[in-house]
């Protein structure tokens, strides 16, 4: 209608039109002069696209698309419907793990020489993101196999690889990464479990804690202190072992009931006079710390991809709800406050996905990716928590209720800031790597 406000808006509109003519007049002439050659160049580029080797390419290969599609179909049809019940019961998801194994959705990085597919980290991350979309408890149980196997992939001799990796391709077996202790989490150098050499064996005594797949593993990667001098540097003090889970002296503790990811199997394990043959030492005595830490460069991108899968699910659930629920006579999504929350979610998910893909790509190119792996893991873990919490907020009271999936996502997300290196440890690594690069 007419009035002072309307007149003011008309004057403002007229002013901006004059500004546009001044700014865009000369530019439009130049653009018109170039339009013919631009159209010709564009047509040529469409007829003969440049090869991806000339620069960045965000297109997945046909094989990668197939992996992704298979994992997505399996997740939507078999993981999503079962996730809530596994969360309630805490039961280990044996049928789903067996099916994932049959489809080739786990152990993909095992070398072809051992009967595996020999997939790169990037390919494995694509699968992990899809599985995590359905349930990160199930995805963690599957992905922990990668962590347990990675020291053997990186440092095992042919005999060790054939024996311990080969069996994983013959039946759906699990393994575990035994490093953390009750008094040594982030401070890996504080490990107290000891390995004493006696003849052609090592006798191991100590206690491990928070071992995922601890009660389901067929074998463990174990890090123990083999040098008796407590002042010996971490790079020489520890040895990595492959330990069969049925070795006498191993006592598996009760299943821990955690805040989230409840169907994964997490336990404490006691080693009492456990005898391990010297043939099960990885590389040599004293090489264990470097092996254990080196595995993280390959596994942290996959952890980050799991966090992205969770965040994507949270964003999808929040978007679906916002497109259905009405308040004040309007859909939730039509309220700017809610739509801006969804926009923030989208920004975080997309950037976290690019982060883990960069980290995975770097290591697949044969380059050290410690810097990118820690960035990917830290950022994806943080945004998974933020996006899941915002999803609960958008669903309101329903989000706080177990009839909707987002409260589970919020509980499941927290561990991404803790396991495989806390959010704070990742920042320490990033700062160290950044300063080193800057000073070079």
C-alpha cells in the first residue's frame, strides 16, 4: 500500500538501479564482445573434456560408485531397520557382520596376495561412510577389523600376513587393536604391559582396556613394553605382537555398556603369563610404537568418514522432519531460524567429507598424510556432535525420545571425539605438523 514506507522503498530501488547501470554498463559491453569466443570454447570443452589427471577431479570411478551403491543399498535395507533394536539390546550384530563380509564390505584393504581385494583407503572410506549412516555401532565393529589388521598390513612379513590376514578372507572373523590401558589412553608411551623374552618366546603380562571387538576377536595386535629401562624412548621401548585370542593366560572382561555405539563389543583384557612365539613379532623388537602410530594415518580417514556418515543421517532426519512438521501455520523449514540450522549442517557435512577424502587420497598417493588425517578426524568428530545435537533440537521433544533416531545419533557421536586419538590430541598433532611445515 501507499505511505512513507512505500515511498522510501521506491527511492531505494531507484538508487540501486542507477548504481547497477554505472557498474554493469561497461562490463556488459566487454562480456558481449567476448561471448562468441566464450561459447565456442565452452562447446569445445564439452566435446572433449580434459583428462582428470590435469587437476582435481571430484568424480568417483565406476568401481567406486559400485562400492558406494552396494554399501548404501545394504545399509538402507538391512542396517537401518535393525539399528534401534541392537542399540537397545547391546547384542553384537553377528548376522549383519556376516552379510557385510559376504558382500565384500569389510576387510577390503587386505592385500590380493592374501586373498583380499587390496582396496585403497579412499575406497574403504566410501564404504565406511555408508555403513555409518545406518549405525555407527555396527560400522565401528566392522571398521575395528581394519585397525587391528593395519599393523600386519604395514609391517607383517609374508608368512604373518598369509596366516592372519588370509584367514579373514576365508570366514567372517574379527580382530582387535590392543594398545589402550587403564592408565594409558592418549599417553601411549605410558603403557605398562610388559613383554619379557625367554628363549624363542615372549611372556606378556599386563592389562588392556576399552578394546573394541575384545570379546569377539580371533587375534589381537598387542603393543607391550619390551625394554626394561623406563627411560628408553618410545621409539625403542615397545614391541608389536600378533597374539591368538585363544592363547592360555588371556582373560577377557565383561562387555562395557557405553553411552553410545552400544552393539559394538568393548572390553578390558588381562594378559597373565601369556606366551607368544618370537615369530609373531612385527618387524623386530623395539619397532612397535612406530607401527602402532603408523596405522593411524590409514585408519583415521575411515574414522572421519564414519563421523560424516552419522552427520549426514542426522541432517537427513532433521530435514525430513522440518518438511513435514508445522508450527504457527507454517512448515518448520519455512522458518528462517530452522532453515539456517539446516544450512549450517550442510556446510559442515560437505566440508568434513572433503576433509576425509583429501586425507585418504594423500595416503593412497603414497604420501605421508598425518596432517590431513588429523584434520579430517578432528573436524568430522566435532561436526558429527554439532549436527546430531542440532537435529535433536529441530525435532524438539520428539528428538529427545527413543521413537526417533536422532537421540541415538547424538549418543553415538560423542565417541568420535575420543577414540583413535581425542579431539585435543588431534589438535596437538595438527599444530606440530603445521609448525614443522611452516619452518621448512
